[in-house]
C-alpha cells in the first residue's frame, strides 16, 4: 500500500498542470473575405472554397461568426492542413502536433521539440511552439493508459487523450485521486499526465436517431452516418454500439432495409450495414432546413478546426475539434481513437455524421451534456472505419468498388479507395509522392493533381 505522503506527492504532481479550461475563441469584429483559391489550392481541392450554405449558416450561429468569417475559416483550415502535413513530414520525430486558432483559423501553430526548426516552421507561415515531448512520445504514454484501461476500472476516469496544445496526455476524471490511481496503474509519472476534473461521464447515444433514422431488429433506433459501398453492395457507416453482425434493419419509413455486415464495439465504435435493392447510396447528409450537404471526401480536420453534426433530435449543430485519438470509457467498455468536439448532441443523434465543410469526419459515438446547456460529443473517425471494413465512401466523385488490398504486389502504387495517412509514400506515373493529410483517395485526387494532399519527393 502506498503511504499517504507518497500518494499526496503523486497527486500533487499529477495536478501541477491544473484543471484544463476549454474556452471558445472570441470572434473578431470583422474579417476580410478570403483570397480566391488558386487552381491547385487545398481549399479548392477539398471544396472549402464553395461550402454548402447550411454549413456556413450553422457555423455563424454556433461559432459566433459573420458570413465572411465563416467562409474565411473553412479556406484557412483547408490550407493549414496541407502546410501542417508538409511540416510533419519535414520534422519527423521532432513533430509534436499542429492546431489552428482564431475566429477564422488564420493562425496555424506547429509544435517541435527542437528550437532549430523554428525558421522552417515560420517559412510555412506558421507559428512555432517549442515543447518538451514529441507526438510519438505523447502517444506512447497514452498507449500505457489504454493498456491499463483493459485491466482496471475506468468509471471515474472516463476520458483520456493527447492534448497537443499543452504537450500533455490529459486524463479527465471525477477527482484528482481517481486520475492519480489510473496513472499509477498505467505506470506513468505525474510529469507525463495532466488532469481535467469533471463530473461528466460520456454515454453512447443508444436507441437513437441521427442524420436519418433506422431501426434495429424492431427494437432500437440509431442513425445513418455516411453512405458506403463494397464491390456492388451498397450500405452505410454507423456506430458499432447500434448493432451486432447479422442484426436486421428497417429504414425511416419502417420498410425492410438491410443487415449489419460488421460491427466493432467496444474497442472501437464502428459498423456498417449492407442494404437491399430498394435503397441507394448517395453522397448526401441531412443539413439544416431540409437541405443536403454533399460529401466530397474524408480529409481529416486539424485540432481547432470547425466541424458540424447532423442529428434528427437536435438538428444541425457546429463546434470545433478539441483533440484526436481520445480514449473514452463507456459503461459498456473503453473505446479508443475517438475525436472529442465541442459540438452538442442528445439522445437521438447517435451514429449521425460529422463533417468539416464537405469532408466526412466521423460518426457520432457518445458524449455528455445537451444542446440547451452545451456539452461534449465524441465521434468515431471515418477513415479507420473505411480501412478496417474495406469500404469506399460515397462521394460526389467516387465510383463504387472495393479498395485495392494493401498487401498485393502493387501496394506501393497509389490507388483510389485506399486510406492514406500522413507520411505514407506511393508511386504514381513514374514519380514518388508523400501523403500530407489523412484521407481516403478519391478517383479525381491523383497525387499530381492534388498538391494539397501529396508532396512530390
């Protein structure tokens, strides 16, 4: 048994960071219209130069922006993602994260463990933050917490994540002592972990409706995330906690719809449903006022970027990405790799889609709070779901089919349908390219045509 003095010391070290207060950045009084994106710009590639009107309206309402600020923000975030990817590849192990800030996301900050990188970061128009730990080291600390969660109770420590803005792994706990005990069980020191004390205990939004309602085995309700295809089979991505493989579904009109083809929960919160011939996959997501948002791709948004969520209970709401790679301990078990956001949600929103502009981000998993007082919502990122199940996201440009297997003879060649992560290298048309942003490759996004996503090496 640890003595009282040792326990107090350990807990004092854990809380040295103090409670992390998540605050919104005040909107600026005015913002100049964003510059017209060039033909090869990231904003044009990702559709940020022509966002759906309902996305802009919801961003204005929920983020306190003017129309010009909302438009500028989407363009700035698209361009920042490319610059961050280039710097991540340049810095290698010294890279410690990137994030955008300001009402229009005009400031990109890139963290490094070496002050000598400052000039290279500033050359890309970013602000350098020199920190102690690289992203790989932070992730290794989080992995120890992930492992400890398998063998110990986490009811009092339901959320933990890598916070690149504070260069810490943060544990959200109901008390400082609970966080200290969790860190001790993981074998990580107080200097490696910060604490955020909160009474919130995230829950999955089960028996609920999201973007479009569907019903599982005539008993539960969940929501469609994004349309997907596999070979000639059409279907949709949704939350894993909504159903097990073999469970049958009916649609919003309560007619026969499909069957769960695969589902993972806990561990991850992902599933997909194959539908019958009466249903057709589209690139559409329900927006505000009955309008549709059409999905162009799945390029991952940076920390600090704006995201919007569709749900049949609370409608269309927006917020920002707080952090990626978050672990959440639900009553049913721990889920790793979720993204935490400031977007509100309520029962009835589970499984619904999160979008950044026209880019698919993920499907609603769970959270806390509501859309009256505000809250936190987590989503399962879409790219790992597509990769795990071998699915192709239905977009305005994608063709139905199955992604090429990663382990065949042509695995080095760029291929539409594959999910690529930052740093991956491919060959295409006799040249070599390195990936700048996580995404599933679309048919029109070949490396030479999309410098926002690929850098020639």
